[in-house]
C-alpha cells in the first residue's frame, strides 16, 4: 500500500535531455509494476537529440489508473531549468528532491515544501568518475526516500544493461547504492509518502507503451507487412516491429519517405497481405493522395497517425489531437474511410485489431488516431487472451468460385453490401487492373456520368451500416438522466473518467460517452446519449484549437456541443474538466 490518504503517489523527474531522465522514470515504472502496483506515465522531451528540458511523470497507485493525474507530489530536479519550470507547482505538502549542494542552482525558501538536497553531480563526477551516473544516483535517493523496492530496481537495471557488459551493470548498481546510502546517512525523512508492496507483481500484466501495444496487436491481427518511415512520435512502432515482425515471417521495409511508405503498404495489401504504415501529422499530409488510391481501388489498408502538435513541423514531441479533420476529409474527391481513436494503452491493443478487421471487411482505408500522450505513455495492461481474438479476412474470389466462363473478372461487381470479392495476383480467373482511374465492374476505365455515379454509390454503400453492425454499443457511464453530458475521444478519455468520478461523488449528475469510432460520426449513439441529457448541455473536451470533433458532431447530428479546447502541447488533466463542468452548470 501507499502511506498517503489518496493511496497514490505522483513523481515527476525533470532535467536536461540526455541526462537519463526518461531512463530513471522507466526503471521506477518497471520496479513498481513488478511489485504489485499500478502505474501510468506521462513524459515530454525536447526535439533536440541532446539538451532542452525533459520530463518523466509517473503516477503510482494501489488501484487501476486512467490518467496522469493533476499535479505531482514529488519533484526531482536534475538542474535549475527543471526547478524553474516546476517552481510554481511546488505547493505546500509537496516534496522537492534536487541536485545540491554542488548543482547549478540553489532553490528559494519554499514554505511547506519538504526539501531534500542530494549531491547527484558531486557523487557521480567525484566519487564515480562519470556524470553519466547522475540519474542512477538520483534513482537510488528516490528509492530510499519513498521505499521503492531496491531488489526490483536492481533486477530491472541488470536486465536493461546486461548486453553492455558487467562493468556497465556494476557502475549503474554502484551509483544506485550510493544515492540510497547518502539519503540513509545524511538526510532525515520528514514527508509522509512511502510505497509499501507485498513484493509480488500483478499477475498476467504486460508493461507497454501505446505504440508498443499497437505494434504487438498488429502482429496478432495478422499484419505481415509494415512500411516504415521514421517520424516522431510514431517511430517506436517501427522499432518494435523491426525486432518481432521477422519472427513471424513478416517484412518491414523502410522507405525513402511517407509517400513511398503508404504506396508500398497498398501494394502489399493488393498482393493479399495485411499491411500497415504509421506516421504523424506531417506524414499523413503527404499520404492523402495515396489514401484516395486505396479508396478508389478498394484495397484494405491501416494507417496509424500518432498525432503531435502542429501545424507544419509544429512541436514534434508535444501532444495534440488536431488531425481529425485531415483524417476524416483529407484528400480530393469522395472516398469511404473509417477513423478510429483509442483511449488507453489497452485500447491501442484491441482497437488496432478491430482496425484491421474493418479494413479487411469493407476494403477501405482505416485511419487510427493515437496521439503523443498515449503513444509514449507506459502502463501495465492485462495480458491479452490471444486465443479469444477473432480475425476477419477479406472476401476473396476463391469464396465465390474460380473461373468466369471466359468473361473478365468482375472485381468491382455491384453487390447489395457494396463489397466485392478480391483476387490475388496470379490467381486463375482473377486478373484485373487496380487503377486510380474511375472504372466499371471489370476494372476497365470509364468516363460517363452514370458510371461514375454508380461506382461512387457502390463504394459508399459499404459503410451504410457500419455503426449498427460494428459499433452497436458505445461505452457510457454516469447518471441517467444527467444534467450534463461529456463526449470525449482519444487519450482525453482517461481524464474524463476520473473527472466524472469526482463530480458524481460531489453530487453532480453527469454522464460521459466514449466513442472509438469518430468517422463516419456515430450519430445513433450520440443522439441516444443526448436524449438522456434533458438540458442538452453536451461538453466535448479535446486538445485542438477548433474543437474538431465538436464540429463533426454538430455537422452530422442535431447535437450542438459546448467546446472545451486546449492547445498548448500538453493533455487534459482531470481538474481542468471538473472545473469546466462546474462552470457550465453554474450558468
């Protein structure tokens, strides 16, 4: 258990990029989960390879977590910049662990703040002979202060550095011990925070980031071709698949740019292989013409967009949810497409499998909108039951009989559902041209008004019953009826869930809807949800300036949402949503 009334602890580590800030946080995360605690992390780092402010925040609890929380309880500052960046958040009752004496700053007198100077630089440079050990000294100090299990930390460190040789492992463990020794012998603990665990990890738990969950689930979904081009913050997906895709006889190909990536993914899918590519906003902008090709040729495709702050190059390592309009409408002409968004690391796993199933079922591009906060977040999730996963494969010519009696293969046959059988290149009786030109049922180019109308209607007919058949129920929680409703998407789900619990415990009658399908807009679910909010006060919080999902809801339903937008590069915390709900209800 955690000796604190709220049964949780939020630790923030800040310093210069390249000092091992992220590594130190990951070590604590691994040790906490292995010790039976729930952890949810949030991190931000500079776009530079080295330098700039980096931060890792982890929230540790005895209970499952859905958000990064509001403010930290413990701040660990490696340098003066980290102190200045977080000084205003050091309120009464918080703990401040900092590099001193001998660091590059001296903090002000902070009334009510528990302050622990630890000479991280002095110990690492003077006693260990390497400034690179600074993060391990800090880690040992934090572990000693808050009873983070040293045994679990040692195992994690040994596993991390095992391939770099015994000397590296020994140096890191020595630095860890020296940080702990300093606290034990030179400091007196005065704060109330401490972690107490039974030493047993949570059974059947995987520690994954959102990006890793997407990559792992893609394999489970049957993806055997990944077209890669590196871009922050989506590159981790390619890194993971580069390691594991060959083990299942899959292929990862790094292309020269995003246009080539989506083109080769379409080509692999045309050849009968489940294929995926991943990018972020700038890359998705480049891919839009080829999205049109996938839609016109009716070739299944999954595109992951780990959104970041834009526009243009924007802020590559910062958070935003501003690609929804692009995902829903990007490109010239009309094509059917599906846009999905996960709300948690666990969602990343199961929803990407659904993305592949929908792409195969309807032969359309499916865009999967993750985001920076979710993509790089680390969390323990229950180990998936792979045997229980149901996969969908495309309708093929073999299911409808080979051979056409000498007639051309009707690849784009007009059917009641709009879905036509596909063939694999080289299949007897299955020859056709996958062309971006408008075409008739046999794939021959056409230019008539009637033909174009007929084929456009055929393509869009595929998604006519998407919501009813594939999203018959949408996660809803809260009061029924409610005085105010909240509709959230993406990683904002978690903060809304926590805000909802706080509001209801305070006596407010509120409810929330968490759609995974964003486009086509799930109008049936949204209208039903709004019916149970007599006041028609529907709040839509999202991390973009325009309120993009709110605008889509307004355009496709009778609901006129209240927008709640932030756009500073950081995600919502629960308190922001609680305060906005109270403001709206008081009007």
